[in-house]
C-alpha cells in the first residue's frame, strides 16, 4: 500500500488523475483549512500550503476553492516543508450548506466523504436547544447529505441519561423517516460503547462528524484517539447551547486507519437549491408529487394536491410536511438570491477585465 492509499486514495481517484500534471506536481490531500492557508498531507508528513494567485483569481465561487478532504495537485518546496496548490482533482462527493448569516453563498464543509455521521444528544430538550434530539433538524442534515450523494449514519450520544425504552422509541422515530439507516446510541462515559463505535469505522474510508455544539463530538474524538487533543466546553444551563469547541475543519486518522473530518458545531443549516436532497430525504412526498393534479403544484393551496391529501389522511405527519415546505421555500429563495448574486459578480468581473485592458492600452501609449 502506498502513502496516498493510507489517506483514502483509491481507484476512483486514480482514474481521475491528469497525469500531464504529475510531472511537475505531487498529489496530496487537504487535511486542514484555515482562513488564509491550508495544511496538506502526502501520506508521510503534514505540509503547510498556500494557493497560487492564479488559482485564486480564476476561482469564481467558494465551490472552486479546496475543502478538507479534497485531493490537490501541489508543488513542494524546502524539503517538503511548503506546498503551493495549483488545482483540485474531481470530487467524489461534496458536503456544503448556505453560508451562515445574510450571505447567500455556499460554504464548503468537506469533500470526498464516504459516510456523514449526524450526531444528536439524548438528554432533555430545553426550549431553543439545538443539541438535543430533534427529528426536524435531523431532516435538515439529511437534505445536505443526500444532496452530496453521501451515505448517512446517526450517532445518539448521552444514552446514559434516558431509559432503554426511550432510546428504542427515538430509534423507531428515525427509522420511520430513514429506514435501514445505521443508528448507534452510546455514552461517552462507557468504554464498552466507545469500543463498539470503533468497529463502525472502516480503514481508509472517510467519515464526517456533523452536529450542533454540545452533542459530544469533541469528547467522542478524544475517546477514539485516546488523547485529550481537543478541548471540551460545558453547555449553558439556561438553554442547553454549547460553545464551539472545534473552530476549524480538519481530518484526523484513527488507529485502524479510518479518517474522520471534524467540524465546528452548526447553529444554522441553510440550504440552497437542494432539489435532489429534498427528494431523497422526503421521498414519500416526492413520489406523491407525481400524482398531483398540476405539474407545478407547490403542495400548499392547490386543489387536487396528492401531498396535502396524504397529510389530511394522516399518512404524512403535519410536522414532517411543514418542515418540507419550510426547507423547500427557503431553498427556492436562496437559489434565486444566489443566481442573482452570481450574475452581478459576473458583470463586475467583465467590467473589471475590460477596465484593466483599457489601463494597459493607456500605459502602452
């Protein structure tokens, strides 16, 4: 096994390599993304990296920039102490969301993930609490994961705080909206639970941990690597919210060779144009939509709407239906805003290039 295979490089990526570039550049994997720099690995050592000015100039969108988990073409300097990233290999999968706040653009979470793990805690739900068990929030995560064509899994932490019957009830509720999904309920205080979780991870496969602050992601990682490398923060008693323990995305290699990408806790889970993600997450609604009287049915006011009929008959819960409509409307709004922003950016880009040409002409006189 070569050094890249240790980092998850398999036949799929090998088939996508542009060998004309490998004469000058080495292939490496992005293992950490900071604000203005990266850390990449060639399977032997971690290397501080920067993007070329040309790369940055030609990037029209945040989607064009490297994410943790990406494979890149890098030029190495100073005995492999510095890397300059020139390009990204094709991605097998990409996990993304709407950037937090009022910005209508994509934020990259991670690339080339095999399994995305949604983590929620089983302790009591306080008003406004995001870390606790919440099916509607789970559906939001699933929209993002399904859009990226990534296999989902569910980890339910703090299982020592509720009864076995309550745990089974929550598992049943999850299976109603996501049959056959792998669900593991565990306690970070139980060594046997941690040992069981270790068996879930397959060597050389890439996993991504998702969840709100306070669900126990950092504690789980510390337990998996047998070290206190990552700080933990207490959650606030008044609303159960946790502080962001992880402040950057980075890839961690477990003892058995599995790779985990840790992420900061997410308070906002905005979506942009996730039609396939919505369809896969709310598949029963997607299938019923074909039976609606009107092809452009919004499933809100139209007569002859098969989806609304199923809700009235109790075949689809009102909570699930309302969440679908909420995410659908949000996605449409964000998509329109995103397209409008891209059009403005392109107009500005054309204006900028035209102006620079005129400046060069003036200088040449």
